[in-house]
């Protein structure tokens, strides 16, 4: 049973079982600032759990 973290189509390695998906998001904000307000979805594919982070589309102004 593996965990996969996908940020806008790019897969990142699992940082370890002690790191929650929210902690992963917080760690990655330094590298990918748009994750600060990204949406997360979870899906099961076979034995794997996939966490997808997708930046929100918003308006400026």
C-alpha cells in the first residue's frame, strides 16, 4: 500500500508514514507557493492512495 503525492501533474515521493497529507502540503509551500491555497483530493487505485493537489483558479482585483 503506497502513498503518492501529485502536485499539478508532478509526482513526488512519499516523505514517510509519519507525515500527513496536510504536513506534506505545508512542507512543499516553500518550493511551490501556489500550494498554500490548493485543493486536495484523495483517491484509491488498487492498494495505493493518491493525494492530488491542484491550485485553485481565482480572480485578481
